[in-house]
């Protein structure tokens, strides 16, 4: 046997023996040395004990938590010395420093006029330094637009985060040249709302946006196609709870409207029709069936569609409910 063969065999033997020793050490540290039971960590006493026999295997472990205690959420927030978690809703993900607007020192005392001027200059320069290039300035403006529109539409924070991610993807894919920042941010918010199951109609989005409806639809189709977003067609049932809540209708009307939409779907009359119009017509038809006094004008104002659409759709819905598909 040659020297190289002997050397290779020796190295393989050493490696295998070291792996076996590592496995045995891992087994010994995860099992009780007395009874072989499972070890548990007691963070309150800083000990590692056996769950079977109660043997204390380790003690005086390091407590990596805070040195203070809190008994409610308000006290925890007051004593905590860490910042907020990272978020995609800010262009720098919330990691940069922000100078507060209060003109007070650490002790709560008001600053002098000279110090206030100095702090104002510092805030101005701090805002300038937070964006390093044009892309970050673009992103900062767009995320501000998304937050403004989402607040006006009453969309939850999850939708805002999803819209921020969609806009970041569009920026990374270089989809913005030739399109406005407001148009792409509005399209991202519209897509995020539909993905989350809390859609808003195009008319509602256009009312809070700084772009017109035609530009919004064109940009939305382009963004969805380029980013390969999987967005299902809007379900009329997703609009029903919001319309019923705005009209202050009971739960009975909401359930009846959903049943009407389900029968209309079985009859095949939903295809090619606006989901907002179908939801508004179902609400109006359900209110008639439940003896609730709601006018077509009131439903039209809430859903932001014409009364003619409500009249045409609710007749079709009632007809499908009277003659259900077999």
C-alpha cells in the first residue's frame, strides 16, 4: 500500500471518528445523563432540567432578555429602548435616524430660539441625507403616495405592505421609465387590495389618486403582466360586507345578498358584468326581501355606480333566485 493511500485512509478514519464524537456529544447534551429523558429549559430560574426525573443538568444560564420587567403593554412600550421593526413601507425600511419634531431636550425643557433654528436646519439636512440617489427619492415619494391613498380608502396595513413590495419589484425591474410615479403606485395599491381580498373599485381608487382612470387601468395591466402577478377576478361577495356596513344594514341582509350572488353565479349571469354593480344590486335586492328600507339612490351613493345599473342587475338577480339552476 502506498503512502498516499495510507494517508487518505487515515484522514477518512479521523473524520468519521470526529463526526461520531460530535454526534455522541449532541445526544448527551440533549438527553438526561441519568434517565435519558428529554431536557427542558427553565428560563425563570435559568436552569436546564430533565422533564422525566427533574435532574438539574445546568444552572445559572445567561438571561439574554431585558433587565427590566413590565406588567402591561403600556409599561413595556415605555421601558423598551429598541426601535420599531423594519418595514417595507419606508424607503430605508425604517433603519435610518429620524429627528423628532418636538423642540424639547431630553429633560422635556423647551429649546431656545437659536437652538430651535439649529434643530430645524438639522432636520432639513437629515431629510436630504436619508435619500442617497434618485431611486431612493422616487421610492420615498411613491411609498408616501401609497400610504396616503390607503389611509383614504381605509385599507389595512397588510395591503400597504404588499403594495410597497409590488412597487419595489416594479422599480427593480425598471418598469417606471415612461410612466408616472403616481400611476405605478396607484396600480400597485389596486393590485395589492385585490390580492388581499379587500378590493376597491376603480372609481374609488381614482377618487383618491392623482391620475385618471384610463392611465390607472393601462398602468395596472402593464405592471401585472410584467411582474407575473397572480390576481383572481374580483368576487362580488367581497364588496357586500362593506356596502352593508356603510348602509347600516343588519347581518341578515348581508347573508341574503351572498345567497343571491351564489344563485346568480350558478345561473351564469356574473360573466362580463362589473362585480361592484352586482354587489350593489344584490344588497338592494336583499334589502327588499328582508323588508329593509333602502333606496336605489342610497346604494348608488355608497357603491359609486349609477341607479340604472342597479335596476338592471337586481332584476336579473331576483329572476335567477326565483328560477335556480338545477
